[in-house]
C-alpha cells in the first residue's frame, strides 16, 4: 500500500459527510501531491541540478574571462579590425540544457499527478467521493500550477543571483538591468507551463512511459523539427513552441545575437506562454470530465 493510497480516502473523507467546497478539493490535492515520495525526490534534486548547471557555466565563464589575454592593439590604418567577442552575463543564467531539464522535470511531475491516479485505480475513489470531475481537476491544476510557480521562482531567482554574484567582476547584471527581470519571470513561469502540459498529456495518454515520452517530444523535440526557415509556415510553427518563446524572452536586449529570418518578439513570446498554459489546463479538465475512468 502506497502513501497515496492512505492519503486519498482521508483527503476526501469530508466529502461523504458534508457538502464539498472548492477549498476542500485544494487541500485534498495538496495532500495527494505531497504523499508521493517521488514528489520530494524530483522537486528536491531537480532544482539543485538546474541551478548547478547554471552556476558551473558562470564559474567557467568567470575563469575564462579572468585569464583571457589583453586585447591586441589597434591595427594599422587600412587593416581591418579583428572581430571581438562580446560576453553576455545573462547567457550564463539561462543555459539551454539546464532549463530543458527543468521543462522535463516540471512536465513529468504534472503528468504523474494525473496518470498516477489512473494507473493505481485511485481515480475511482476520487470521483466516488466527489462526482464533480471538473471541480476535482480544476483543483488539481490550481495546486500544481501554484507549486510549480514557487519552484520556478526559486530556481530562476537563485540561478540569477548566484551567477551574477560570480560574474560581478565581469559586468555581472542586477535585476534592474534591461531584460533581467523579464528573463527571470519567463524562466519562473516556464515551470508551471510545462507542468500543465504534462497534466494534459497525462490525461490524454494515461500511461507512465508513454506520457513521459510525449512530454519530452512535445516540449523539446517538436521545436527542433520546426527550426528551418526555408518556409515561413514551418518557422512560425516552431515560434509557437514554449521553448522557442522562452529563448526569445530571456535574450539580452543589449546584445543582438539574432540571425533568425522570422524572429519571435517579446509580445509573441508572452502570448505563446499564456496560450499554452490556458489550452493545456482546459484540455486536462475537459478530457478527465468526458472520458471514463
């Protein structure tokens, strides 16, 4: 018997004796989430790994900048100047592998919260206690989004603070610098967005391995498939992916690295974030409401 097996009937016990309020469902979903041992492991080790990758990037850049040779003297008249590499301290915070790992972690936790109940059969207990499926799923979505928002804020804030402290002698940024707050906010919101996508896929697939593969495929592989710029419609599909939107939102406005023919604007990036979150939440609620357990 798992911890969730014991927590489930207790969490919904009051629903059998008195009218169920929405805050009762929120409490129940909170208990169920933290009754799983995997929640502690994933949400404990995962953030450390993400922050560690970013900190290692900052340490490597700081060491390289501290030992780089001085700039050569200006070339004689008529000789072209050698291109100089511009260091971007914001890039040390938002290293692609670190935040892609966060996307997989958040998406997997969101998926487990849904398919875990189906694979164990506990979803029948839930709906027997509270037949209002839409209310139950809405509470699950709300709890998951809140937990992941806190997690994302901690990871983004810690990554930014530690990496910029390491780079303080190499033009490290403060949160008030252009683009810094936007980048931290986008990275914090990336966690709940991916968790909601995971919940929607978990409700659709209801299988552990299949859902995790789908999470990785939708969040990480699809943007790669639509990177080409030969056809604009292909690129625009890629621009509508969360990973692509996140990259646009964390880009330093003081550095122009964009070589995209069809770049993603900041406004478009926020729209993608909002649209994916709303659609994923709606799909999770609708699927659970209309499909048999």
